């Protein structure tokens, strides 16, 4: 979702491949093209999703020609934490959580298929580790250990460990829903009895506004 009045990209949803709902790399790249050489704000409230789409979003934000300010409005989990770290300035809400973990897959297929998937996951893990090391105060050994056990950071821990630069000082926002069985160590306050991919009321409202904008634009033509 893109707010044209403030050059703000809203990632209040799953990170997904194009065409299946959620936010894809193409969505973000298209918004950045519209913004041009202007500063951009990226507001995040996401449980993560497709690791390779997320990595593409990270690269697009890192390559943006003007300042990128990322805001963890409530939840930056899994690959959404990588997107968050792309900011030149990284802000977080006082009630927010950030989570890092090893990439995983629900792969099916032959033994050869699964071996190829394992190799792909190893490659993704190395990419994620490199980004965390570059963007935080942790070394590679520490990051790999934290990823392996699925580590959650609250606001204070995020500041202390160099994951965030400061506070958004905004009012509390309801965190994106996290399905009960999605992660191993999800803080109880974030768990919802919802399917993965369910949208928060905030995202639903943004979607309604975006659809209205598109409808008005089509009528003007």
C-alpha cells in the first residue's frame, strides 16, 4: 500500500509472491518508482513471509537514492525484520516486537527435491546472516545462534542491540496476527486464533482506501 501524500509505503501484511494477496517485491518497487528521488517512509506491521520476496524488497530499499526511514509499528518478524533493517533510520513503537529465525520451508517432493530445498535454505540463511551482521551490533556467530533458537526482541532490547535507532513515539497499534503454530516462541500477547495471512483491521482499512482511490482515478480518466 502506498500513501501518495506522504511518500509512505505500508507493509501491514504478509510478504508474498505476486498475485496471491499480501505485499510483494513488485508492489514495493512500483511504489518506489512513483516516489522517485524523494525520501520514503516504510511502515511495517508484518509476521513475515516469502524470504526471497523480502530480500528483494530489502535490496530495493537499500538502493533507493534518498533517505529511507523504516518504522516497526508493532511487529517486524522473520523476513519483515530484514526489510525493517533496510532503513537509513530505523524507528520502533514502544510496544513493538522484532523477531529473527532460520528460514524454513514446507517443501514436499522427492529426496532430490528436498536436498535442493535444503541447499536453498542454507543459501538464504547465509544471506540473512550477512545482513544482520552488517546492520546490527552482532557478529556472525551470535546471529546464527539467535536465529537457530528463534529470538524475539522487545523495544528496549531492539534499541540496546542496535536493531533500532529510536522511538516512533506513536500510539499503540494492534500487531499483525500470528497464527498459533507459525513460530515456536511467539510472545503470548501476539498470538491470535487466526489463519496465517489474516489481515489486521488497519490493513483492511488501508485496502478500502486504496480501492476507493483507484476507482476515483478510473472515473477521472
